[in-house]
C-alpha cells in the first residue's frame, strides 16, 4: 500500500515550476489569448499580403528592435534577481529587479513615441486592417507590460524590506514568471508584425 502511494506521489528530484500554480494557469490563459490573436492576424495577412507588406514598411523597425533588446535585457535582470535571492543576496536581488523595471519603463517610453508618431499622421484603428491589428496587438501587449511592471514593483518593495530569502522566494518567482511571459510574447509579436513577409 505504501508502495502504491509512493508511486502516485511526485518524486523529490522532479523540479516544480517556479512560482505559484495560479500564475501558470493565468499565463497559459494569456498565451492562449495572444495565440488566437496571432492566428487571426496571420489569416488576415494571408488575405491581403500587399497591404500588410506596404504597411510594415511604415513601421519603425529600429524602435521595435530597441524594445526587443530592452525586454530581453529586463528579463535577464529579473532572472539574475531570482538567482541572487536564492543565494541570499537581497540587495543585489533588489538592484537587479530595479534594472529590470527600468528596462520595462524604457519599453513603454519607446512605444509611446511610436504611437505618437502614428497618431500625428492620423493613423487609428479604422485606417486599414493592418493598423487595426498593429494597434490592437501592440496595445494589448503594452497593457501587459504595465501590469508586469506593477507586479515587479511589488516584488521589488517586498525584496527591499527583507520579505524574500534563499528559503522563501516563491512570490518573486511568481512575478518573474509573469514578466518572462510578457517578454516571450513580444519576441513573437515583433517579427510577426514588424519583420515577417
């Protein structure tokens, strides 16, 4: 009987996913929503390739590439923050989280300049199908970056106050997991909308 119970339980050497289970359910739901959005975008693009190609040329790819670098760097900083807290280096962990947030804010600033340039030209959701998708997808992601920054700020404050340690850092892993999801979505969104032909 004990053998049967042991066979059903998870082995101790199998790593659990970082953070709380609830965040993974939320992340999977978010990825599903983005995935549906991406599929609909691809179908619309296939029906009007010339329009989408022409409109892609009006986007600022340099700004998109800069934002990619900012989010990847931000994710690296957040990963370093988790590694630091696991080594009981609270100050270093908070510093890395701070730099991760700076990268996230940098992303928002660059994106706002992009939006401002488009709005100044009269671009909006009704301009054409491409811009309807561009504005919807990037703004949906923009709002996720804001939520990610709010989560990171809460984790940063708790870290500075000594709320995490080498033995108790699940909350930080939870916030980090969400931030990495935001980064992953942009890594797909940038080439899909800005680059791919």
